[in-house]
């Protein structure tokens, strides 16, 4: 690590561009605090890229030649979020900003993380280690932008290109392979030729990347405005290094018409496979259960016939719940799950609205007679009791008017007698077991 010498500012190789970039007031405050203390400071990376593209940056990251301890000495509220790698988080009001010291990364022996980090006084060295040219620009407090590697030109040409030698960039960190594809999907950019060929060569290095990080990039691709670009996974030969289930993936532009919800879009992506394929892949990738199970459930739902009456619609709502049924309708309107007419879906939606507005009973817990009530009637606990509750619910789904204590008691008694579980009597099987 270098020892900072006050005033040792070597920026001869830094080129500035005069641009009208609007730097948020709090970001400007941080940059000015650092520069007034004699340090260099720039907003850097994705925030500069997004500002050029007219997009609202999600985060504003800041880079400086000040060492972490010097940064902490200038701000009242800080958190050591990545102090080993030179990162300090500064808290201003209700927002947080990461400030990282210029650095040069050491060797990447694991193909994912640098073995060591060396701080440097050179902005150019810090920008040189970054992944893509469009992410290697820095913006000063006055709006001037430093662009050493042609990032602005690549934005204009709508292309993703590595900083320097693409083989070196992908050797350092294999996750950059998926980041290239993800930026292509999010920005609708092409991948520059040498970068594309290099990422294909280094696809096997994805075995060094955690499943969670891979899935995070795939999720961003799928939730982007161009999910059809997931076809690049196959084109680049990446699928064998991620999961064979992706061979069944449907990278369709129609997915973009769906709300950006993970389980919904994964269901669309795997709609030509089956629910278990989707669940297996997502579970293997360490997905949350809501996404994995939700996608599998939706796929099973859109594979069935569209109900054509109120009873069938109530059953669908009972099994899947109203939110899932509405998502199934969205999937089918977008063309996933087999052919079905718009008229059928309109009628299904109308029946769903009518059933929900009427407050029809759709679940055992909403029956006017509970399991405890059945036990008090003399029906013994066990699988037979659950079966009787199921019979009661099915009758109520057919005719919601039957959801009264009087009607359900009669239905329960008839069902119990048919199963030999008559109130107040033990079945012959139960006697024998004693």
C-alpha cells in the first residue's frame, strides 16, 4: 500500500470532457469535502454510465486517492463496509455512499477475487482495473468526466467492450462473463467482437463463481427489458457450466410483457419444460423458496385446461389462490402455457372477479364448520376427518350457499357414515386394531 503524500497529484494522463452532468447535491458535497481537504475525488462507474444514458442511477459510488482512515476523518458518520479493499461507507441523512480508495488489484488465483489490493495515487490505474469501458468513467464535482478507455464512444455505439485485454479481464473474474450478457440485456447493447470471443473462451471459469452470484446476474437479465437475450447463454456455450436445465429455457421477447417479478418470469422462461425442471434449477442455484416454488406452481397451473364454469374457477382459486390465478391469466395472455383464446381468458377473469366480490368460501379455514366442530360431533381425528373437510369444501365450491353450520353438519354426517366414521361409533377396522 502506498503512503499518501499531501499534494502528490499525478493526473497528467487523465483526460477531461466538459459535459453537463447533474451530480446530486449530497454526492457533490462528498466530492467537495474530499477535494477541499486536498484529495482527488470522483463519482465513478455505473452512476456515470447511467447519467450519460439519461437513466436514474441506483447508486453513486465514489473513488478517491484518500486512504480509508483519511476518509473517515472527514465525515462524521461512516461504516467500515470493505475496509480491507479500501471501501468506507459515508452516511448522509437517510442515504449511504461507498467511497473507495484508488487501487490496483493483485493476482486472481481463484478466478474471482484479487489475492491482494494495493492502493495507488493514480486515478488511471484504478480505472484500468475495471471491467467494461462504459463502467470505467469518472465524474468530478463540477461535472467534468474522465474517460480514458472510450466509454463515451462505446455508449454512442451501444456496445459492451472490455477495458484493455478481454482475456485478462475474464481471467481475473469470471463473473464478468455474465455481467457482459446482463448489461447487453439491460441496455440493449451488442457485445464487441473481441469481448464476445474472449467470454466464450473463458466460459469454463464460471465454475469458480458461486451459484448465488450467477443467479443474481441471470435474474437481472430475465427482469430486464430484453429477456430474449438470455439466448446468448447457449450461443456463448455457457449452459454446461451453469446448469443443464437451461437447455429447456425459452428466451422469448414475450417475457418482457410480463411484470418484472422473478417467479412469474421464470415460469414463462421454463413454460415449455415443466415445473420440476424450473424448481430443480432454481433450487440448485440457491434461489429463495418463494421464487423456485412459485415458478413451479405457475407452470403446473398454466398447463391445465382453462375452467369454463364457476365451480371450476372456484376450484382453481382454492388450489392456487387469487394472486397466482391472476398471474396465470397474465402468462396465458402473453402466450405461455398452450393455446387459449382471449375470450376464454376474459370469461375466466370475469368469473374470478365475481367470485371474489361475492366473498365465496374458497378454503377449509373459511368453512362454517371447523375440524374442531367435527370432533365435537363425535368424528374421530385423523386422515378420515381431513377427507370429510375436503368433501365439505368441494360441496361448497359447487354451491356457496351450503356454507352454513346446518348444511355442513348434514354433509359431514353423510360423509362420515360413508367412510365408517360415524359420530359416536368406531369403525370395524378400529375395533380390530384394538
